[in-house]
C-alpha cells in the first residue's frame, strides 16, 4: 500500500479522492439516516438490535465507562442500561 500525505499529492489527485468519498457518502447516507431515526425513536433497544446485526454482539448493558474518567458520571437512562456501582 502506498501511503502519502495530502500535501504530497497533485491537486487533481486530491480532487479524485474527494470525489470518490462524495460518491461513497451518497451511497450510504440513506441507510445511516434510517439507523439514526430508529435509534432516536427506539433508544437502547435499537442500539442493541444494530449491535447484534452489525457486530454480532448481544449487549447486556449500555454504558460509557470512559465518561467517568473525565469527571462525569454515567448517563441517566433506563435502570436496565446501568450497572450498579
């Protein structure tokens, strides 16, 4: 694989990369919008369903432990999504 920095590329090469990414973005945008809409509407249940579908993992709890290290506690939400401390 040839790895180069953008500032090493000719402007036409940069434009070709940007155009390729634009097309890929257009292709996946409808699916992403549908996933976001379902997560907004269904919350944790949708997150569990998509995690199972995309990652093959069944989540028992939805928690972001990293937030605690930045001086914040766990997000408030349904009791089932939080583990006892």
